[in-house]
C-alpha cells in the first residue's frame, strides 16, 4: 500500500471541501465518528485518521492559523513545565 500524496488524489473518496467540512462539524458539534462515517460514506477508521491529521495533513485545520497553533504549543509547554514534579537533587 502506498502513502497518500497529492499525486494520487484520483483515489480519494473525499474532496478537499468535504474533509474541511468533516473536521469543522466534528470540532463545532462533537458529532460521533460513526455518524460522520455514515454521512460521508467512509469507514470509522478513516474518519479517525482524518481527524487525527494522519491523512490529509497538508490541509490546515479550520479556524486555526499557524500562528495560533504555535502560541497554543508554547502555552502547553509552559503548563507541562509548571505541572512537572521538582527535580530531586
């Protein structure tokens, strides 16, 4: 099995706009993976892969800019450091 790339988009069952809509619906309404799989006629496993950014990773997540992602990552790192137990000396 080959990895999905832009060059084999003819094999894709969803369009770019459908993938963006699937991600938006999950983010905004918290609909189940099963409901999305039935609506878009793909497997539950494939829905999970799309939502985890394992496939279609070249598409940005709807509503999140790259700058916002970097800012969120920085805040998460600070939070992890603040919650980590103090190092023993």
